[in-house]
C-alpha cells in the first residue's frame, strides 16, 4: 500500500467537475490578470476569515513581504518571531533589512511562547510575527495582550492555518494583518503559487494593493515603487472552487488526526508524543507532527519509505542554524526547545482523503520499527 505525504490527485478527482469548467471559464473570457475571479475570490476569502479586506498576491512569501512593508517596517527595526518556522517568515523580514529577534516555543504546541515573547520585547521592537504552525493558532489572548501593552503591531503568519480559529475568531484576524499561502500542498492550495493578505486596516490594504501592482492605483499613474506580485486569475478560479470545500476538508483532517491518536496510543503508548491540542479553537492539521526519540527519527523515516509510506520533517533545521543566516548562528543554544524538537519531529502523511485503513497501516509500521 503506497501512502503519499499529500495526495493532490485524489483531491482533484473529487472536484474535477467543478475545477475544469472554472479554469476553462477564465481562458474563454481571457480574464487572466486581475479578472473577476480574483476580485470575487478576494471578497469570498475576506468573508470566510471575517476580515474587511483580502488582497491576493503571488505567494505566501510575498504576502508576508508586502505586509511588512505596508506596516512600515524599516531597515534596522527589530522584528520578533520564532526559529521554529518555514524560512519564508524570516526571509520576508530580511527582505526589508529589518533585524530578526527569536523567541523559543511553547513545549506543547511548538508555537511562539508568550512568556518568552514578553521577555524579549525591547525599545527597538517594531513588529511581532506569531506563526500558527501545523494548523493550530498560537495563544492569541496572551500574545495580543503583551503586544497591546507595549503598543507593538502583530502580523500573523497564517500560511498553515486557513480556517483555524482561536476562541471562535479566525487565524489572521487578531493582528493588524494576516498572511496566507496557497502553495498547492496547503489546506487551501492553488494549482501553482498564490497567497493573500487579510486586514481590517484600509490604509494597509490600499498600500498592499498598490505594492502588488506596480505601485499604481490608476493605470500608468504610479505613486509607489511597487512590483508585479498579483494573484493569477486561473489560480483564483481554482481557489474559489476549493474554498467551498475547505471547512469540510479541515474537519476530515481533524478526524484523521484523532484516528492517528487512537491507534498510536493503543499500539505504541509513550514512545511517541502525539500532537497537543490546546482546546481553545480548532486544529486544522495542516501537518500531523509526532515526536520520537532522536536516535530513532531518521531511521523511522527511512523505514517508512521502504514500506512506501512518505513522512517528512517540518522543519529539520531551525532558522538560526541555517547557512543563509550565518549572522544568527551565535545564538545557537539559546532556543533549547526548538533545537531539541527539530531532531525528534516527524510529520506523518496527512490529507483529508486518507482512510482509516491507511492510517492504521502507517501506525503499525511505526510500531514495528520502534519495537525492533
Ligand atoms: C508555506 C509557508 C510560507 C510561504 O508560503 P509560499 O506560498 O510557499 O511562499 C510562509 N510561512 C509558513 C509558515 C508556511 O508554511
């Protein structure tokens, strides 16, 4: 039995009847750039999130970059985030020449620790970027309380959290803006690259709209030195179809996670640490991440691959240990949880269409390897 890490072909088969005409419609109308599908998707996604504005862009990385610029972050400003994230979070900060300051993660959720955040804030802090990693929101009560106390804006990296909520409020709507990626493998994925920023702030929305479109509000009248970072209309048409299924897919992912939990507990017990749910909102399981003893981790992934089961690591190298960030390597040792967990985490296959039989097969093979 072959089990892919994600299986986008299986998903396409289930929505082919809706996707094909939607794409064809864009082609027949030749509405490739800034067409009605892009505008409609922006409205629909803003509504889905409960935000006033949504601005479609060409990737999640761009969404972060343009939001940081629109907020007014300048070279030398200090931006606080976590080293346990995908590198796009920090590349967007480096892109404007701002200075990264890391804080360690919560031991259970692996998201930004509010206690560590509080300790790290200084006079120079100009922005806080919590990352809702794996599909579960950070503790936004605590983070917003600390940010508000110091009057520092919050930008949410919600690139793994489309539709996740914290106490009923959707990811991306707590801070001044929220950023999403529509990379194909994300919970809401396009058939190519895509991204979006959501915000209630009219000024930020307006400046992102200009920054993504040559810095113009009116054609050929350029008030900013912008760039070309628009969301493609064909991608928007795909996203409009998929958005209608997102809640149901997210529920299936959560159900699959509970099936994993049940079988892993029964078969293996304490030897694997299953994902922790804080219970203050829905976990939409972009990734289902377990921890195993570090001397077993790489062997387990190889063993599973021999059985045609494809697992991953998100992420194997914390940002401050990456070659691209040599200047941050002096901080190695300062984020002990991030560094320890990076050697223990394994992301198991996770997508809405996984069957219980497939999940059991994965769990049985994990048991076989760990008991060897
Ligand atoms: C995917 C992702 C991004 C970047 O999105 P792209 O669309 O690939 O540019 C940023 N942050 C996090 C946490 C992500 O998972």
